[in-house]
C-alpha cells in the first residue's frame, strides 16, 4: 500500500500569534526574543528574514541588520494556547498524527485515499486551521516524512505542495544538500569539500564513498537524498520529553566548558518545565564525537523541575558518557517521562522560599530574555538559545 505522509508547519508561528493579538504588526519586520544584550532571536517574520536575520541570531546583530524591526519579548502562554488549538483541530480530523514541536506535525493518511483523497483531506485540514485560528500554515504531502518536510519548506509561506509517488528524487535533486534533515553545518562543509553541493550530487555518490567519510551516517544521507525514509509516525499522546542539542562549528575538547554548557542547557529546559507546570523523572546526556559515534547516558530520578537537583545529575552523566581525549561535535540534554506537576523542590528544601525564588527568576527571564538572570556557573555561557517550546533552535 502506498504511504501518504503530511508534514504541517505553522509559518513564523510566534510572529503569527503576535499578529493575531496586534494586526498592526502585519507586513512589518518583527523579532521575537530576549531584549537584553545577550538575548537571541527565537522567531522572526519573513519581512525580517529579507535582511538576513534568522532564528538563534544574537538580538544585537539582528537589530543592526534591521534597525526598524519591532522587537517583542514573546508570550509563551499565548503560543502554547494557540498550539493546543491547532492540535485539537488535527485530532478531530485525522486518525494518526505526531506532534514534533509546538508548531510542527506529521500526519499519516495512508489508506485514506480510498475514501476522501489524501491531498483533498490535507487541503481541508489546512483550510480549517486557517479558518478557526487565523494562523498561516503550510503543508507538504509525500510518500515519507523526509520528502514531506522538504515539500513544506518549498511550499512556504502559507502554501501547500504534493510530491507524487515516484517523483521524490526529481523533486529533491535541485535542493541544496544542507536542506536534508540530519545534515548539519559540519557535514555540509565536508560534503562541499567533496564537490557535493546539491542533493543531485549526493544522489550520484556511491554509498561506500560516503560511508568511508561519514561511517553509518553515509548510508542514511544517501537514503534521504534519494527520497527513501521508512520512519513511522509516532502517535501523539502529549509531549513526553523536551531536549536541547548544540552542534559545534569546530570540534571541542574543553571538558569544563562542555560541562558548563550542559548545565546552561539544563537550566533553560527546567525553566520551560516550570512554565508549563510539568516535571520530569528521567534525565539523559548525549555526546556525539567527531567521528559521529554517539554515547547517551540516562538515569531515573524523583520527578522534579528544579535546577539545583538536576545539575549534579547532569555532571554525573557527562562524566560517565565522556571519553577523555576525544573531540566532541555535539552535546545534548533530554528531560523525559514528563507529567503534570507544579514546582518540585528537594525533599528537605524550604518549599515556599525556593518556589518564590524560581518564580521570580523565570518571570525575569521570560520578560527580558532567557539568560537575563542566570546562576554564576553559567553566566559565561554563550550557547545558542533554543525555541523555548521544543528545545531546539527555532
């Protein structure tokens, strides 16, 4: 049976929500993010992107590129509410979907072509989201998740695109090789050094040549470039984890700095949990070495969202995962087994005092940028901020 996978993405989601609240923002360059000197751009309008601005760019740089841009601190709760509304519409119209972030979904319509027509159903779903929420939304329909996602990227802004079965390689061929999910800046640089600039160039490579350079990743790259992706839709039952990853432009061996970065990432994830009134009972550290070998260590813990309880665990997992002397290209933190719950201090902590302190810190960071108030240990960290709702740069 032919697979029909839809990828849906809400266009410039944070900005779109702000424009619903204030229509005067339409057609203007808008930046969402921390307003302090150390703030970063969490989201930006298409008008702002014309100036070269992008997510995760330092706010200071963005303002220099576009002095007339309107800067907003962001409204996390409004974004969560809007995302929940879209999720509710999707839930009511399709049998199987996966929510991968606050503004991104995959839908499996396999078999539905016998009854409704998959493109017609996806079109109606998009129409309903726009009608009921007022949010612009784009989708791509294809035979698998990779091609569907890239189709969405081509359909933006506020459009839709169907890549027919058998047309995957043809559709992918002219795209920049860096557009393929999983190919980051470092891999892209290596590929360019091999004379591979477009997906077409990657399609024509021998798998053994790619494996010689990238190891097992070589096969995965070749598969995606040729439109091959057998990954399944993971049913949505509410988000069970949040994570953050940082890929370095150059491989790193500085152990203290790596530990500090992981703590900084954990601090931001814990703040997100507190804002969403959630707790986690599993924590994991991920390390990817320069040769793409990956080591992940995790452990279970009493449910919490408190920085000071998570930091010692992060240090312990990092020391367990890290092999001294090896260069690292990526580190990540994941908090999982999420459940509803308020602030969770340690067993012997002063609950009222700790609760008030964390609440004050979170409110200041939401208002002025995620690193406005930070523990002394992480004040020197200048890592890329991430989309506060999915733990990745947005």
